[in-house]
């Protein structure tokens, strides 16, 4: 223990997670594993169907494919390690594994914030500028917006995570959480972290508050446009167009704001772990369910793809 205490960067981190309630861990293992499987399958189905069905080759589903791929990557960066820690007494993660985890989770979390704002602009163009929609949301712009989302998230992760990684920890290696996050690593530092906290708040404003503001502006314009619609059919179409995205935004931002817009030195609480479990595990599973259950186009494309594959399989078998 004395050797560990004398080094700035420990070889391993201890993820305390839910170890204070060992009787809860087997239940959580089954719960997390089940949700992870559903999440990967659900998001994978959306990616496959959106790529195979020509009716879904539109800007909305292009961004939805990006969101689904992002959700798979995000949960995969966290859940396997969480399952390992829940399964047995070993609660450690290597220093390198922890660094990789908070680099990737930070990157993908920031990317999703921007991507959801981009998707709200797409919905604004579809409802408020329907006659010019195909001209506004042309393929080149869609690719540029998606690329900017991923690049922006990567940039803030490289800056913030690198600054955090350079903080000396003086052997502090016990993280009161189930995965490595930048604010949690900052709590372990044995030096002043004021500069890192300022950087984190600036990044939070740019990648959380600003995109949320853009989303609110887009939907205020959409709401104003919807109020001018006279027919019930127009109201229904507008609701179907936006309801899924609104639900996803509410789930994601509601939990992410709770986690990040708070002082870095604040002690972790059980409620914080549960909220983190919700947005890292549950939300990525709910996204494909929201978009498929509330979207007739996706359900129709899914049925068509399944029937087409079954039909072609039967034909090959008959031959």
C-alpha cells in the first residue's frame, strides 16, 4: 500500500460501484445484461433496416443511424466492465482501461449532445420549410453536420480528458462509481483542479447548454408553425414527426444535466449512480424502442425487410 501511495498514477483503479450493497449486484447484473443485449439488438436493427430500405434513405434516418451507432459504442465502452465488476469480487480496472473509458465516454457523450441538436434542426426544416426541405437538407450538408458532431465531441474529449489525465493522483485510486468519468478522476487529484473545472464548465456550456438552447429554439419555431395549422391531420403529422425526438432529448438531457452541471468536488451519492446507470444503460435501449414503436415508417420498413429476407430465403430453399 505504501508503494501505491507514493506514486502519482496508480496501476489500477478500484470501482466501488454498488459494492456497498452486495445483495443487489446479482440483480443488477441480470438487469444490465438484459438491457445491454436489447440495446445492441435494437440499435443494430435500426442501422440495418435504415441502410437496406430505400424509403428510409432520408436525412432523418441518416442521423438516426448515427445516433444508433453512437448508442451501441457508448454502452459498449461501459457495460462490459460493469458486468465484470458486478459478477465477481474483483472491482478493479487498469489505469489504461480507465483512461480509455473516460476518453471514449466523454467523446460519445458530447457527440450525442450535438447530434440531437442537429436532428432538431432537421425536424425544424421538415415542418417549417417543407417545400424547401430537400434543398436545405441535401446529402452534403447532412454528412457535414454529422461529421462536425463527431469531430466536435472528439475535440472536447481530447482536450478535457488529456488535462484530467495529467493531474497527479498521489495514489488515490478508489472511485465511488461504476465507471471512469472525468469529474470523478478530478475528485481524486491531490492538486488544485480549478483550471480543469473551468475547462469542464466551458465545455459543458458549449456541448450541453448551447445544443439544448438550439433544440429549444428549433422547437419553439416548430410549435409556432404547428399553431398555424388548421387541420387535425396536419397536427397529427407534426406530432408524429417530432414526438420521438422530443422523448429522446428529454431522457438524455434530463439525466446528463443532473450529472455534469454540478461542482466537480461534490461527493458521489447513490442517486447519482442510479441516474448514471439510467443514461449509460437504459436510455440507449429506449431510443430504438421510441423510434420504432412510435414510427409507422420504421415498423413498415422492418416488416418489409423481414418478409423480403424470409421470402428470398424460402425461394433459395425451394431451389
